C-alpha cells in the first residue's frame, strides 16, 4: 500500500501572494472606513444643528421638515453619480465625490440666504450618497465571503462614529457661542485626507475584470429591472421606499424632539446621543454575526420590525410628569439605533450581493432615489400633519409603523445569500450570457 503524499508546503510565491492579498484587503478597508467616517460627519451636521439652523433662517419644525424635503432632491444626483461609479471606475468616482464634499461644505458655511444654503446641501448630499454607495460596494467586492457582512459592519461603525463626532462637537459650539457654520468649516478641512486616500485605495479587481470584458459599457441604469433581477429589484425598491418613510423623520428629528419638544438642554441631548448611540453601535457587530449565522434576510426582518417599537417609545414619550425624561429617551434612542444599525448591515450586504458587478453601484443609487422619495413623503407628512395631529412627534411615531409590512415583504420575497460567492449570489454568469 502506497502512503499518501505529504501535503506540499506553500512556496515563496504563494506566501508572497497571500501576504499581498492580505495587505491589499487591509489598506482598502482602512481607506473605505476612513472615508465613511468623514461622510458620516458631513452628512449629520444639518440634522444635529437643525435647531440653530432653524433659528438662523427663521424656521419652525414644519420649516425644518420642508428643508429636509428639498435636500432629498439630492438623490437624483446620487443615482446619476452611482451609475458613473459602475461605468467609469469605482476608485476615481469615489475620490472625486469625496473631493467635492469640502467645496459644498464651504459653500454651505458661507451661505447667507436660505436658497443658497439649500442648494449647497442638495449638492453635498448627492456626492455623499454616491461616495457612500461606492464604498459599500467596494467593501463587498474586496472582502472574502466569510468577512463581507463584517466589512459592512465596519463601514457602518465608521459612519456612525463620524456622526457621533458631530454630536460631540455641537454642544461645545453652543456653550462657547460659536455659529453652526463652523461645523461645515471643519467638514471642509477633510480635504486634507484626500492625498492619503488616493494612495491607499486601489481599483476594484472585480470592476476591472468586468470592464475588460466589455459588459460594463453595454449596461444601463434600468437593467436592474430586466427579468433576471426584476423580482429582487422591485421588491427591494418597495421595501426601501417604505423603510425611508418609516425612518427618515425619526432619524432626522431626534435631536430636535429632545431639545425643542421634551425640553432637554443641548448638553444633555448630546450626552444622550453619544452614550446611547454609542452603545447602539453594538447593532453592527450583532448584525454581522446574525447575518453570517442565520442569514441576511432573517436579520433584516427581525431588526426591521423591532425598530418601530423603539421609534414609538422615543417619540411618543416620555409620559407627562415622568421623573427621568432623559432616561426614557436614552432607552428609546439606544433601542432604535441598535435596530437601525443592524438592519443597515444586512440590507447593505444583501443589496450588494444580489446584483452583478456592472449594476452593483447602480442599484445602491436606485435605493438612494426611492429613499429620497420616501424621505419627501415622510418630511411632507410631518410638515402637513404636525399641527392637525398634535405635534411633530406624534406624526413621526405613526410613520414608523410603515416599516413593519416592509420587513415582512423583504422576508417573503428576497433570496438568501449567506455563504455564497458574489458571482453565484448575483447570477453573474446568467447576466453575462443575457447581455451577449
């Protein structure tokens, strides 16, 4: 009987290739999470500073809602730019979008009219939306199967920490009497990180292969609705619309509700946001674990249903004469942040895994567009119904209920992608065959 040959030890070339792959993965993730941190900071300023921006432009709660409605028009630009991320290189478009954020931030800081302020914010959110889409896509494309959900959690944590840094700075500015405009000046200073990001961020190898095959040039933004992906795309668009209606106002008016409705100080509200929101970051690793252990779809359904409970707890409370309103709000804020963060990990993972390389960024752009439509509906509902229903907070809590049927629909209609390669999950071979 011949003994089996002993396993062959890896040679130097294999070891070098493995080391280079690990190095590429590491620097790519560092670059992407750094840019997502920056985008999270820049995107959160208008929400955190809403009470003071409202004072500068003489806006009440309904006026702030109308401002957010106008800003939602940025999704049209985000869709166009996201399509360009699929068509004209991931790396180049992401870097150009990030380079535009400081320009829009300076323009916002210098705006003396409401129209100019709104225009710069629309442009700012368009480039942030596209850059975020590109970063989310590259996290999926650059990481191996077992770490894709974890990579999305890293990105989510980075964006949340950026927003938390904004929340940390705001009460300091208020205490010293500094204008909210300086927050946008800080955002503009992010231009200093661009040279390092340009050195670190490589082009997506999957995109390069797709572009070399010619398939990228033959696709269009509406190809996500071709028969191969129609059920997936329409279902996810409907769910994204309902989720935006459910969560947009809840995410935007948290600070305003605590300060202007409940009556907490800016310092107490910021402390609540930082502490409860910081603990809520646990939703990211929790969802990464549940996505890999139970699947993307069950994770979306579970977190998507329970987030509504947190929203209602926060916005329909605390009860009159409750002794610890800060504790009540902190509990609700922690609750819906855990669920929101967790749902974002699973939906980003599923959304990037269910579509092929030439359409991956485009689909994220479609999500941004329908999310903006949902945001318009959500903010318009707050603006129109706040007085009739007894206050902005009552309307926001009621809108959150829309998220429950969306989560159930996602669970019934969307395919599970846990443990599958991107090519298999996205039906890449079938897509290429259909385009040839």
